[in-house]
């Protein structure tokens, strides 16, 4: 099943509907959906070369069986094989509007170094996700945008690249802010599109304020900017931390936060627990429940259904969740008993121990 933005693209790019891609040979598709529409494009236009770029490892994994004319890239920034300063090569760009305006700004400043002048730029997205703001945000680089199609609460915009973006300096896109919890001071670094970009969220604060005694080997699932792992490392020098996230931007934020605070932590880009090979004494998480602008409980439900396999005997799971999310039955199912360490009107902090009776 295609997502609604992909259905809109399919209608516009259909071979029998005018073939909007007919005169283009090297096409970049950015921030693509996990619905595998990129495979349909590559197979339908097998005389063209496609590059699919994403920050999201789950989307990257969805295209692991790509045909020869589809190059799939997952990274924190886009670079060609020749490097970031190489000659522009793409003559058409398709962008799925991301979950935040800041990430879209980051994305186009990164990508438009690699696009030829006069190349058409298509932007598709959910109306509730703010896709219509792309018109204003594209003005720096492009001609006047026009809406060329709309359906299923989505819109497709078309513009033309006039000016390439300035040379992209990745480090310039970090924001940082200080925090202090229980006497521990940290500086947090975040990139656009990363959870808690620019400020600490209240759920993570509640979790950290209620940390119990730590053990040796710790996993921070859905690490975002790496705050939980950095805090745990600062409170106990004997722990080792690994920050895991599906987003390459989150992984780079975590890496930067660890470095800035003198934390010798590891990072792992993974779709859920797909890339995890180790077991941990403790797992901590402020797990996500959104995919883009949509609520998606399946991410955390799958995590809770499988995380026990990655916890050492007598190890534990501590997570914070919005109070309306019904994770208690899953904790009870997989761990038996669990404790609520703290709660307020918005969040609950749960703690479960493997093997506890």
C-alpha cells in the first residue's frame, strides 16, 4: 500500500499521464517513504538513474533489494562519491516534505549543491505536516512555486531551481543548550528534525530525575540527542552507554553530545532493535510514537515485544511515556510485574526487571 503522498506522485508521474519525468535522466528522491514507491519509479523508468536519499534507516532498509538504476543512500548529509563540492549532477528532484520545517530547510540547503540549474523541484507532503510552507522556504533558491495536484489531504508543488545553495557546512546546523538535573550539568547538541531540537522535553526530564542505581552496560533506545546516555555516564563513570536511533541526524546529534561532554559512548543506527547484537544490563527510553506527522504506536509496541531478549538476567527496562499511552499491559505481559517510579499529569515513568516474580 502506498502512502498518500506517494499516491499523489504516482498520479503525476504515471507513464500514461504525460510522463513528467520523460526529459530527465538523473533523478534525486529525498526523504522518501517506506512504502517502496521508489522501487516502482525505478522499475517503471528503467532507462533513468535514480538516487534515493534519506536520514531514516527504516526507509533505507525498505529498499534493500533495489534494481541497478536505483542508488539508495542513508546518511546524516548527502554527498556524492566525489565529495560535497562535486559538480551538480541531478536534473530533477523529488522531495517528501519532512516532519519539521527546520529539517526541510536543512535538507534543501544540503541537496541544492548537487542539482543543475533549471531542474524541476517537486515537493509532496501532508497538508497537516505543513507542506504548503515549502513555497516560502524555496524562494531563496527557486522560481515561484505552484501547486500542481492535491488529493487525500496532500499537495504536490512544482518549482524550478535558479540558484544553487551555498557550500554546505554540516557543523553550522547544530543547536546547543545547557541543562542541569540533580546537580549534573550537560551541554546538549541537536540537529534539525531530531527530538528535543533546541530544548529539553519534559518527559525526558522526568525520567532522568527518577533514575535508580545504574549498572555497567546501558542502551539508550531512541536516543535523539543522546541526553539520557550522557547523563547516565556523568552520574556513574563505570557505565558504558550505547545510543540507538533510526535517524542518522539523531545519531550525529548523540555523537556530538557525547563528545562535548567527555562521554566515551557508542552509537548505533538501527531500525528498532534490528542491528542490536549485544545484551544490556539496563535499557532506557523515551520511545517515539510518531512516524512523520502520524501517530504510530507500532514502533514502541514492537520494541516492548522484543526488548526483553536484549536485556541480561536481572537487567531492567526504564521508560517514560505519555500517560494516555497504554503500555502497561505490554509491560505486564513481557516482564510480569513493573513499577511506576513517577508520574505527573502528562507522563509516567515505568521500571521493569527481567526475571522478577
